[in-house]
């Protein structure tokens, strides 16, 4: 086989490989949809052989998922058209059939087409992405506000206006296991290094505003199921919001390298019904309220005897 034939064969194999990649990309969203519809799908936990991002449990997460799928389908269509045209051109207009390569150099029409079309595609993709991004930072009409403060290496949560605050750190059992150098199994501790002593409790179906800051170094508060990540920076207050739709436990972690125990700074959000949240909040208020000091009994004081009224003598009649 001549060198020219080998070159053509290598080019054909490369084209077939590109077609295979495009086909795999086309099948990717379908497998993701089947995965979402499965019985064992959990939005906060990774799934074995997972290929696509998850839709999450909030409006923000759903917007990110929709934007991702929209861009992915556009990329799939572009890939199929481009690689399909390449595959067809390489086999239908090959040199062995006497085809002569077309010259596109300084072709004004071609240059206008491959400039205008990508610009239109970018505008089509940028418009929904921009509107969704603006919506992600719109914290108006929030029903409650939670302040998150990052420390080395724990989180502090404050329910503003409710006089409820607490610290949330790595579960003590997990911390003890970590320092003992024992290797836990998935069966014995499925959430090793991902549990905390005090989870952040939030009501479902409620728009919750977050103000995020830090007290020492830069941290980053991140729960994937909520669909956003916000840096906690000393001296700066960042905002975010969420509205959890499904009750459950959602886990995350600090996503900014913040020191030696950065890997042991988990986040746990417990989403409950509004009624259960009201009861929990009342219990927290009662727990943090100062104990009432019993009043000292008043000293007994002798009661002064009140003299009985003296009846006045009747006036003598003038005789």
C-alpha cells in the first residue's frame, strides 16, 4: 500500500473516531434521563456510573441543569453536522474518485457564513444563561435570612431576627475515627467525614436568603444539591438564596482550600416541612433562652395596727 493510501486510511479512521465521539455525546443525555427516572436516584448523592449532572432540589439548581442541557444539545447538533459533513466529504469526494478539492480561500460568502452563524449561536446560548444568572442573585422577597460564617474549621449559622445560632463541625465520632487512623468501611459508616454534629435546618417551599462571610481565611460554602457555591471572605458579605423543594438531607463541604483541616469541614443541610421547622425553631429558642432566676420571697414586715375610728361626741344642744 502506497504512502498516500496509508494517509487516506489514517484520515478515515480519525473521522470514524470523531463520529463515535459524537454518537456517544448524543447518547449521554438519554442515559442521564434514564438515570434520573431510576428508583435509586438521590439528588444529593453520586450514582454509580453517573455521566451527567443532576437537576438538584432547588429552583437555582434546576436553572443550572436546564442551561447545561440546552448547551449540551446545541453542541451535539453542531458535532453531528460538522463530523457528518467531514465524513461525507472524505468518502464521497476522495481523490481516488477523481474529485478535486474546492478552494475556499478568500471566499467572501463562506467567511460571512462561518462568522455570522457562530455569533447567532452564541447569542441564542447567552440570552437564557444571562437571565438565569441574574435570577440566581435576586434575593428579594425572602421569607427568612440565615447568616453563614466560616471559621477554621467549622461553620456558624445564625437565624437573623430569631435569636438562634449554633456552630456546626465535623461529627465527633468521625473525627475520632480519623485521628485513630482506622479505615472505616462503606457499610459501617456510609457518610464518613460528611456528617456534622449540628446540621443547618431549613423549611421546604420557603425562599431563604443567605449572607455569607468568614472570620479568618477564605472559605466556600457549597452544597451541590442546592445548585450554587458562595465564597466566604473575611470583611466581605456575599449573598445567595435557595428554596428547597424536597425534604431530605443534603451534604456538601468547604470548596476553598482554607488550611490543614480543609478536608474535614463538611456541611449538612436538613430540609423539613414548615410545621416541623416551626417546632424545631421554638425548641432552639427555648434551649438558648436564659434560665429564669426565681424571685426571692419578700421579707415579712409587721403590719401596723390601724386604730379604730373614734366616734365623735354629739354636740350639746343649746338650751
